[in-house]
């Protein structure tokens, strides 16, 4: 499923590491112990600065729990400047 999503986005012009970034997490760990919690702010701010555009976030299943916690940790100004939209795919809520 993730391969199909990645290929679909790449066919629309997204480039891995530039305009498309996967942020996997270990579901066995609390959200604050995952790489996404530590790296999200840096990755999203860099992508927005490099591309001159806000980012769209796609989270799947339990990744939505992690993402909601990470987004909650951003200031309103950071969300306004960096995040265009958030897609929740098959969230557990």
C-alpha cells in the first residue's frame, strides 16, 4: 500500500527528500520516544523553506496519534507558516 502511495505521489512530481518525506515510527514506543517527535519540526520547516510552500501531511492508522501529538506541540505561528493541510488515512478514532 505504501509503495503505491509513494509511486502515485512521485508520478505527480513529488521528489523523495525534497517534497516527499516518510516519517516512520515504532508503534511499540510512546510518541515522544519516536524519531517523528524529535525530527518533525526540523524536517517540516526545512521543506517549507526549501520549496517556498507549506507542507501537506498524510498520516496512516496509528501514525495519526503520533502526528496529532506532534502538531499539538507546534506554535500557532509554526502551523500557519509550515502546514497547508493534514490528511488522516484510516485513523483509529
